[in-house]
């Protein structure tokens, strides 16, 4: 049965500072989807911070692969509670430590701050972007099979503004250094900034590492290639509803030495930059 995002972040309090996530998303095969660890760890940290301090950054390191068939413990440590900022550390654990997160939360300034951003993303009508069915019809059959098995069970909606990166690989074409899509949490979320930030953290891990692969006609799951996320960072530039369409642009700045560096920019419907994402991943031949 498909899981909703609200169910994914419905963490159960255990011991002091510890929260438990029950088995939920099994769509990524034998390993836990990295975005689940990021989103749930941020949700656990937010449970220990005052509501008027939304998250403004997170930095995480993937330590061990976990199994989706077992509960996950999220152990939260308070590192700082200042006048305007709180910092938390979260360790996700099964038998081994899976993921280590540090997250910073801060009071929003009331005004008088300097502001600028990269050029705004031009407005885009979601109804003018191909639906998934239209994208499937224009893509290689293998893309639909993979997407249906690994992505559709997740509580996220997608529309590809550009041709999907994986389709370039399946057709043998040389792909560009980036891709762009519309994304949102499928179910309606409560008016809670921390929940929406956790939703963004969850889907920020989707497709990002592919940006370092498809220029080389490679993809996740290709035989003879080891691919794994190493670390992940998100900077939140403003609040936004993640159950409404957001525009996610991603590219790879560099690949070499068995690693790839990827960067994402997430815009709201007005073209406002609401988050910047950076991830480094392992991409090298299997031993």
C-alpha cells in the first residue's frame, strides 16, 4: 500500500530526545531511500524546537545502508539554543548508524535585510507541462517500468519540464548537464512550516545524483556501476508550501575521482528561490 507523506513523518516519541519511525516506504528495494532519512531526521529535530523557529539549513552524511523493513530510531541532541538560533544533531539508527544530520533553526527577521537571488524562474503553467502519462508515452518503455516500480509508490507528484535524464541513457543519447521538473507532496499538509520543510528535504534527494550520471550515458542501477549518496545539504531561503507545485532545477558542476557533485535550485510558482540543494555521491565502477 502506498504511504502518505504525513504517515512518513508521523514519528513516535520514545525515550527523551528519541523518535521512532515505523517501516513505511519500501519502493526503493532493499535499501532505505535517502530522502526518507533526510526528511524524517529534520522532522525529528523540529519536534524539539519552538515553532517560531523554522529550519534554515541542514547538512547530512549517509553512513550505512538501512533496511526499509525495520523501524528507525532518530536520536536528537540539542547543540545550541540561542536568542535567535537553535541547532540540533540527529543520528538515525537501526543496527548501525545510518545517517547523521545537523540542522539549524532560526527566527525569521522582521525586515530591513539585504535581499537578492539568482534570476527568477519564469512563470510556468503546470497544466502546460506534460503529465507523467504523456512523458511515459514519449519515452523508452524501460523508463516507465523503472519509474512505476521505484518512484510512483512514493508520496510525491512529478511532471518533467524537460526530457527525463534516464530516458537519454535508455535511448543512447548524450544528455545535458541538467534536468528540470515540477514536484510536490501528493497529500495536503497542515499549515506547519517544519512539515513543509521536511517534505522539501524528502524530495530534494530525488533524481539529483542522476545529473552527474546521464552526461556519461550512465544511470542508477546500471550493471558494473556503484552509485550512492555520500552527503546532502539544503539551505531554506523562505517558507513555501510543498503540497503545491515547485520547480526543481538540477545540474552537476563536477565529476571525478569516483564522485559527482550535484546542485539543485527549487523555486515557487512566482519564481522565488526557496531552497538550494547540494549533494555529493559515489559514482565509480564496481570492484
